[in-house]
C-alpha cells in the first residue's frame, strides 16, 4: 500500500455486530434506525454524513471523505435483510454471536458485514491522512432486497453526481465479479367470465387459460446470445393466484414471471412477445379473455470490461491483500448497481466478504478474517484509484 494503513479490527467487529442487531427485515424494511446509527458512527470517525429520508421508517445514508473534485470512488451496500425464514437456526438471527472468529446473524454476509468493512476502510484512510484526488463515498441503501428502492432514490436525487467508479460489497468470497444479469418481473393477468361450477361452458376459466399459457412461456425462444460471464437467460413462473370457491368458475387469474436477462436482450421486445403469445392463445381457442400485463421490476444487465481501470485496480488490490489472484466472473442476480451504474454512467464491480452460499440461508455467518481482508482491499483500492 502507498500509505500506512491499519484497519481497526475491533471497530469492524463491533460495527458488524451492532448492525446485525437491527431488525431491518424487508418487508417492511425499517432501515432508518440502522441508517441513523451508521451515520452517527461515521461522523464520530471523521466522515461527512447525509441521511436521506425516504418512506416512513426508511432511509439511505451517505458517508464521505471529501476532496472537492469530481471522479468519486463509491462503495455501496444495503441495510435491509431478508426474513430469517421458516427453517430453525442454531444461532439467534439477530443475536450477532461471535464464536471462534465467526460472526453469526441475518445480514452478516448479505450485507451488513460488507458495509462495516467499507466504514472501517474509510476510517483507516482518514487516520492515515490520505488526501484523495476525489471523494471516497459509502452509499448505504434501503430496500435493495425488494425493488432497489434506495438506489432508485439516489439516482432520482442525483446524490452521487460526478462519481467515476462503483464497488458493490455483496458477498463474493473476495473474488471479483464484473457482470450481473438483468431482472424483468412480469405480472400476466387473465380476465375471463365467471359461471356456476355446474355449467362451466357458460364461463371463461381464467385459471385454465393461464395454465395453458405457462408452458408456452417456458418454451418460448426469446432471442439471446449466451454471455461468457453470465451464461444463458432464465425464466421461471413463481406465482399463480386465481379462483375463490370450488363451485365457481374463476374469472380472474394472475401469474408472476421472473426473467433474468443477459446483455443484448431487449426487455421491451420481450414484453411485446409475451403479450402477443397471450393474444394468440386466446384467438386460437376462441376465448373471450382480456389479458393485462404489468411490469413489477425492470433493470437491465450490466457488464464491465475486464480491461477497465476499476477492474484492473481491484484485481491488484485483492492480489496484494490476499496473496492470490481473484476469480473474475459474473453473478445471476441484480444488485443496487443496476440503478447506480447506469444512473451515474460509471463502471461497477462486485467484491465483498462472505460466501455466496450463505445468501438467505439459516445460520448465515461471516469470518472475521474475511471482513478484515475486505477492509484492507477497499483501502488499497482507494489509494490505487484516487492518489
């Protein structure tokens, strides 16, 4: 490293555990308490802080080492977590127990541990006296686990204007991922005609109609070019709802389709193809069915070139801290980068502590050593890009 950096391990451990204890489960989120706590902590560590109010009990928080010039390096992480789930835990999901160098709890990996590592890195940089050429920023968001609410708000408010690089601290085992799939969630609603169950011929069964549409959706040859980093797109029908009584022909049914897309696919074209598929089925079967299509989530895929200075720098930072070169690849899901990267026209990478196999799992946990290594990587990267 170019300047003497020492990560405060105790600060990092305590901050991780403190953040886990906030029950910021989404839904509903309740990210304001951890955002306020994190903001107060960052102020005490010498960072500038901006708390962004969103919905009641929901907030983003931005911490900054100011330099007064454009070209900021932005680290991002979210403060909401998924519910603990129905499977039993051996450890209290919000107890933040630490046993043999491992911290347990919901959010330890996804991704309060990553947020804590960013703060520890920024605190170390402040103590070192580093004078970066541009701002170093933590953008801690609300609502990532459902709709990327906080990231959208940051784009709408132009909160990161002038940013040049984006690092997402989602768990990668400290490998480096430079691509993520797009997300297209589509609700297809069929409106038929109700009738008595004894005379189904007098009605138009919306459940039956969508049951026949589903296999067509699953088999439809949406155009794509397989991505070396992301592979093929996927489509999964994950919700179906319809009918309210055994002896009543259902006149309304809905399905929700989860599509994960790769670079080169056009979401607008795909939506049009779904609509045409439903219209054609109704016409071919001479059914008086109206089909409505609503988009619940629509973010495009991302890919940063391997030769981008951000990628080259973070690969070297990982190599410097860990002594081995990281794997460079892609992930099949979307992160806050889906809004932040195109919203501020900056390249993105994903690199964070903890294994992806811990995502949304019972007894989620992270090794303290990976948290510390992540903090050193982030501090090293800031020096490489902003000295």
